[in-house]
């Protein structure tokens, strides 16, 4: 706005002093302070409840607001009950309203147009954390992502972990290659490897390696190793290793190892024992006649003779 003032002109009537300078002016529209070359600071402090200014300091290499001794390039300090810093746009914006960048220009943090906060913690900028208490500032881990309240909050040296959801992977310290999607997923894991929990509290209590749980509460309740749980509450409160449970509430509360169960709500349509090479079908088995390119040991149903047949490598033979 052109108000007729020459904003950049240095006044002809200036005061040159090497001592402290104090000014008290009833009404002052503009104040120009010029420093000679060399070390020096200038500052202004004012306690005026009408304009809200309590402290302003500008040094040769820093700016302080609310403090006379800036500890960084820009230092904003206020009381604990005050809003410390407000950054806003005067109208709807299409770009980020604030960006934090490293020396090389790479963006390590910012507040975007939708109000989403992106920040980096740890000694490497290859980590990405967003959310209250997400990540750990002292972590030496790399290539890790934590999104949500307390996600990966204990991370130390573990690499390549990805967790999203409240307290997802909260205790992971040195674990590696783990994935937790959903609130409280793999939240007790500390040093385990290659675990994947997807769903609320999926694999919540595991401490070991190579487990997969997909579905709310899948595999929750005990530690497991090399288990697969697919379905809401599949393997919930079960105990054992090397198990594979498929279906809603399949394997709930069971204590066993090396078992296969495919079922629904506690019943197992298919049951298997990996250690005994046994499979049990709790129901009818239907075999069709689709066997155009058979191999020895194949079975089929001959709809012409109405008999089941087995293939010996060269011909089909009736089983009865």
C-alpha cells in the first residue's frame, strides 16, 4: 500500500552512539536503526498489553520473539499456556504453508494445505513419523515409517519397519522388516523379524519371528513363531508354533503346534497335521471328471460308469 512514505530511505537526522540508547516516543510511526559494520546487536523490548508485544530481539545472526537471547536462527518463546506460533494463510492455499528442509534442499517436515503434519525423527532423514509420540528422536534406525499415536515410539536400531495406527509397533526397538497396520497391531514386539499384523490388535502379543495375522485380534493373546492367522479372531488366545488357521474364530483358545485348520466359528472343515503328513476333511469330498492331463496318483469321477478312478501313470482304474 502506497502511503507516501519512503520505506527504504535512511533518515538524514540520525544518532551515532556506542553506548546504550533508549527512546521513549509517544507516537512513532516508523523507526529506522542502522548499524555500522562489525559485531553488534539491536533489540527492542516493550510491555504493552494493548499490542501484545512483550519482547523482541534481533541479533546479527538470529531473531528472537519473546526472548532476548535467541538460541537459534529464529527463536519463539512464550508461556506454557500460550499458543507459541501461528502460521496461516490469508486465503485458501494450494501449497504447503510451511516447509522444513535439509541443507541439500530435501524436505524433512512441513504443514501442508490440509493441516497434515509430516516430520522426521532419528539420526537419518530416511525415517518418516507422523502423530503424537510417533517415532523416537534418538533412533539410529533407517527406512522406517510410523503413523499414529505412539507408533514405533520405542524404535532404536531396527530397520525397515512400517507401522500405522495408534500404538502400532509401540515396543519395537531392534526388530526389522515388520509390518503393523491397525491400532495396537504388533504392539508388544521388541526384537522380532519379518512379522506382519493387519487389523486391530493383530499379533498384538507376539515376540518372535515370521508370523502373519490378518484380521481384528488375529493371533492375539500369546507369543507365536512361524504362524499364519487369516480371519477375524483367527488364532485368538491360541498357543503354539507353526500353525495355520483360516476363517472367523478358527483355532480360538487352542494349544497345539504344526496344525492346519480351515473353518468357521470354531469348527474345522479341514484339519491337518504337518508333522504327521495327515489331512482330514470333516465333510464330503467331491471329485469331478476334469482330468485332461492326469499324472500318476490323480483321482477322478467317471460320470459314464459312475465310479471313482485312480490314474496309475498310463490308464484309469476303477477304485471299486
